[in-house]
C-alpha cells in the first residue's frame, strides 16, 4: 500500500516537508506503548537469528538507519519500533547550525535516488547530547553518533580538530559508538579530513578524547581514488581504529539515467540511493581485504531490499544501513530486509 498509494501522494510534496511530517507521525506513534508493540509485530519484524557482537555492543539484527535521517536524536524509539537494530544520529556538530538555504533536498525517482546539500543542519552537540541522555534508557538498540565539523567560516586546522573533539566530549557518555564524518571541507582550499595531514591530526585528537569512551569508527567517502582510500584506511588502522562505515554520499552522477537537464536544475549535492549499490559492494570487498576479519564494517549505499543487503554482507560487511531505501520503500523497509536476510555461519 505504501508504494502504490501513500508514496505517490507523498512524492507530490516537497521532500523536506514530507520528512518533517513523517518524523512527526513516527514520534506520535512511538509515544504509546501499545502502538509500539503493534507496529513492531506487524511491520518491524526482527531478525532473531542474526547477531553481531563487537566491542561490547550487541547488534540484534542486520539493518541500521544511516546518518542524516534523524539528525537531532528525536526518533530513536520510533526507529527501533520499525525493526532497525541500530541507528546513526547526526551528523552532529559542536555548534548549532542551520544548514544551507532551501530547497536542499531533491528526489530523483527515475534512479531511485536522492540528492542533498543540507549543509549539516542540526541542533548542536549540547542539545542533541541532552536528548540522547533522556532516551538512552528507553531503547535497547545501540545508538551511534555521527560527528562532523561545524561548517563555520574560518574554522580550520587545529580549531577544526578542537571542534570535533568538543562534540566528542559532549556526547561520548551517551553514544555507544562515535562515527567520524571526515569528508566535510576543512579549509578554504576545499581540503577535507581525508587529507593525510589533516586526518592524522584528527585521529590523534579523537582517540585522545575517547581513551575512556566508546569505540570510534571512520566513515569513508565512495569518491576516494585507490591511493587516497588506502591512505585513509592505513592511517586509521595505525591509530587503532577498529570500525568503518562505507560509504557516504557521492558526487559522481555518471551512473544516473536521469536527464542532464533535470540534474542541472537540481544543482550541487551528494547523491544517495540505488545507483550506489555496485560501488558499495566493491568498496566493502576492498575494505575487508585491507582491515582483516576483526574490524567492524557497516555497509551503506544503495541498499533497498534483502537481496541488496545480502550482497553487501557477502562482500564483507557485518551490518548494513539505509536511508534512501527507507524513503522509497516505506516503514516496512527494515522488517522486509530482516525477513529475507541470509546469515552465513
């Protein structure tokens, strides 16, 4: 019913408006214990035979919600109700940030994709940390917090590292794991923390801040060339990182079937959705070869169905995440994947 009736109606509305409406409905439903129980039984079926234990965390199911959907930690109970076994809150920045001007989120239905230039809009680490403290005892699933740099002008070099560290220190007591978003611009020349010099400084600051805190994961861009990819992985391993999320949104639109004129009318932004699946599988396979068997790998990018999830898991991921798939497939997204998952021994 979602894809045949509800989605066509919702897709007539602006995507960011639909997002806020959907989040409001989910929060209302999750506020009633009986409703949560009913929705979990009917829509959000779990995957009891699937369990991943890592660094003291227990993931009772394969599917998590990717960063970007619940930037401000308002929906953990609702997300768990829908059958997700974990989620990434954020991206969170040290300072509250309004993001880019609207419109900044666009559907590309011909490709089952989204393009966004949200600009890291969020309520800031202090407010989000407070929300997490209130909800922490009300959910059983792990809550990962995705940290990015506040995109304020002039926040570069050591100040940028300090910005990350401020966020980490603010939320580390309520985060089950921290995910570093390292693909955000750091300097006026457009460099990101994937630059070896910058990444080394960031990893030193982050690991120092987390010496007595939750585990740290690195989120890797799908657009890195092989040399840059190898460098990021190697520096991460040398810093003691044992977890990776692969990958982020992509600026490569060559895989899209949508007309160039339509894409030009949308403008700049990162692309997520079905066209990323092939690249996700390849990157996960490459990453697993480099990091060995013990590291945790969360695969994200183009996962819409249980078949997609099985491909990513078979390539070497321990867990998968979705965002765009959730938007296109609807509230039963995680439950359907849970029912169709194959877990090798």
